[in-house]
C-alpha cells in the first residue's frame, strides 16, 4: 500500500481540473499545465478532490501509484504558487546578468556564455552573484537550474563555481607544510 497514493489530492478554489483523452489538464491563476495519464493507474475527479488508484495489484501498478499522485500534486502546486530555485555564484570575476530572454554568464572562460532562457521560465539576477529561476513547471525549473550549474560546478578546494542556495560543498584540505 502506498502511503502517498492513498491520499486524495485536494483541488483548491480557483483551480480547475479536467480529465480528457488520456490527459490531465490543470488550470489555475498562474497558468495551465497538462500531463499524460498513465495506463497503470485510474484517476477519478469528485468533490473537489482527485484520487489516484492502481489498476491492478501488480508491482508495476503499485509503483506508479504514489508517483502519479505526486506528479498531480506538483501540477496543482505549480499553477497556484509556482516553483523557484536560487543559484549562487562564487569566484573572483564570476558573475551573471539577465538580459531579456538571455542569461549572460562570466565564469572565467575566455568568452562569455549566453544561456537562452526557455519558454515558461523567468530568470532574475538581483545581484551579480545570485540567479533566481522561477516557473510553474517543477521539472523544467530544476532542469534549467541544473543546466546553468553544469557550466561551472563547485570545486572542492576553494569552493569556486555555481551552487544551489543552501548547498554545502565539502572542502578538501590542501597540502600540509
């Protein structure tokens, strides 16, 4: 039994959900998100709640149960509140600047990096060493943050690079004299 899957997903006021043609569509104040429905679970929409149940008692069906319920919850959270990630840039001369639909990164290479911001994502740079990424799709926000971080991962000796806010970088000791 899935502890997560057993709980129905509450649909708040101002949010509408519809199940049509193997697609779940959630519309809220921040936008609309859709998700293809899995054939391993059944979805039922009643009394302002969306329930997810496995089709049968196979291991595959039961493993999809909790995951699909969590994906539905992520859609509802996205259209009501949205998601955001913050990246911090550490290093001498390392900085970022948002210019329209492009993020310009200076990370110690011989050239600047122009990162094209995908649709549905907003990037802000309140400081030259801070990048705020926000959007309504949790997966897309995380993917964009990972792609930006990939340009200069934090290194273990001085901690220079791009890291997530709150991430701890395990530092190695240098040579002892």
